[in-house]
């Protein structure tokens, strides 16, 4: 037997084949194991947070594939004047309806506390199907592209709202919410950075290929969503939160009573000490920190939307000194991405610091850079503002998460995340609309950017610093 095997050489050939196969397979398995080890570290694997981190990475990769396909069709493939018209049409057909739908998304998802995994899976599957639908229209840029793009946008934001609501239920022991959100967000950023060049490469093959890639990615995300722990679908202890108050400024309760809570032995509904009916709660009822934090974050999000659209057209017509339009856009995009990643990483390090002070400080920092960019408009200042906008937006959002975790009772915390996220998305829409409507003048644009941040600072900084001096009135989390 041994002589026959050595005679025909099958033994050495098999060993050689296995060695080559292992060598080719090892980089992929090694990378996968490394990713899994990173996402499941510090108890994230046992709590289920690791799977959410991986799901969010898939979400980011799929979204950037669709972005590449739409940008190539709506923006890069036509002259600037026509591109502005197409982008304006895109905003009108997709963003305007979304501003009406956004306030509905949170309350609607509040009614699905037992179906969060299904909701995230549905958002993934919807985008997979819509990507296939757009693949036939993306080459021509026909009007049928825009309703599908609206569906993608709504599905993406719905996923984001549910994801924010899910994070508190997957916290490992010793984890703060800001640290958990930092990990989830960073995973999405890294996946976006990896998928963007892949999408650009697929775009060279054909205009529909990035959308085919997005379809495959989102199908994988649909499956992955159902692997999240069952406790994601538990609504134990949860109630709804509202962003506005209906009956006054000092409610006596922080959560809307359930049917069971609203009854007493005498059959009457719960009343306050003064004998009045319970007042509906709002985020304002847990102290000024969350309200002013939302105002500051709305300014950051509006600045983000503004810079994306304004600089996209400005740099196309007026590239950075010595660079082409594509390179100029790439420099600004990379600067913003690096700033966002640094802000996300620093958020984890600063998680025990006072979040009000952090929000106020980064808003002032962004405003200072925006003013410098307006006064000394140049290549360096444009890149610096882009990086600073990414950095401050990420750090401010993580600090807002920390305030919601600290001040909002657990029974309404997940609903509060849904409400706050919809407001921030609406602010991004407003900023984008301003950016596309401005003349292509760099100094004017940077001045408007500074104005947006000035409004945010005027509305929020004083209240944030006052709240920081007083301390949290409802320190729910150590």
C-alpha cells in the first residue's frame, strides 16, 4: 500500500495540496477570527453586543455600496449645473418625505418592542430588494430611481433607530452605554472604509454592480439580525418617552403609566400629590442636560449635512490647489472619516468625564475652526474643518448617549433614543438643503457653517455649563 502511494505520488501531492489550500485559506480565517475576537472582547460576546457590532458593520458596508452607485449616477456622471438639479430633485423626492416620516418612525417602532430583531432584519431585506430595483434604473437616472432611494433612506434610518434602542439591552457588565456605542459606531466606520473602494472598483465593471454587492451584503445582514439574543425582543420594564410636554413644565412622573400601573384598588387612575392627573413625560423632565445636548448635536448634524453637499459641488468646480476634483473630494472625505474615527475612539476614553462639558467644549472647538476657515479660506482650512466636523460630531453624539443613559430612567430609555435619533436626522436634512442652495463661494459657505454652529452654541452652551455645575438631577447610572 505504501509502495503504491509513493509510486504514483498521491501522498506528497495531497500533502502539498493541503498545504497550499491552508496557505490560501489562512489569511481569511485568520482575519475572521481576529475580527470576532475584537468584537467579542470584554464580555461583548456573552452579552450579544458583539453580534450587534458585526451587524452594524454589515449595515455600514451595504449603505456605502448604495452611496457609491447613487453618487456616480446623480453627481459624477453629469455637468455641475445638471448635477445640482439632480441632487436637488433627490433631496426633494427623498429627504422632504423623510422629514414627514421621521417623527413617525420612533412611535411606530415603539409599538414593536417584541419584534426588534425582525424590524432590523426587515430593514436589511428591504434595502436588498430596493438595491436590485435600483440596479436597472441607476444607469439612466430615471425618476423611478428616487422612490427606491427614498425607501432605502427610510429603511436605513429605521434600522438606526432600532439599533440605538437595542444597545442598552446588550451592555456587558461594567460597560457604559457610551463605550458600547463607541464600539458599534467604530465598527460601522471601519466597514465603510473597507467597502468604499470595493464599491468604486465594482463601479468600473458596471453601474449596477455596487448595487448587486449591496444586495448580497444586506441579505447577509438579514440573516445576521436573527442571530441576536432573544432579550433584544424583550420589552420588560419599558415605557414610552416623549420629547414634548403636554401639560406643564414639571411633571411628577418620568414615564407614561401602563394600563396596570394606571389602576389602583379603588379603581381610580394614578394622581399626583396635589391630586392632579399624571403629566405626560418628556426628555425635558429629566433635567436640561439632555435637551441642550440634543440642541448641540442638532447643530453638529446640520453642519455635517451642509458640508457634504456644499463641498461636493464647490470642490468639483473649484478643486483644492494643485489637485483634481476627485482628489479634492477624496482629501475632504478622508479627513472627515479620520476625524470621526478619532472622535469615536476618544469617546470611549472620556466616558467617565462630564458629558455636558465635553459637548460644550467640542461645539466651541468646531465653531472656532469654522470661523478660521471663513477668514482664512484655503485648502488646509477646508480639510481641517472637515476633520474637526467629523471629530466633534462623533464625540458630541457619544456624550449625548451618556446623558440619556444617566438621566433617563431605564423604562423609557430605549424610546428616548428613538426620539432623539429622528430629530438629529431631520437636522441633517435641513443642513443638506442649505448646502445645495448656496452659491459656490468658499468664504460664504464657511461663514454659513460658522453661523450654524453659532446658533447651536447660543441655544445650548450656557444651559450645558449650568447643568454641569448643578449636577444631574436624576443620576440613574453610576
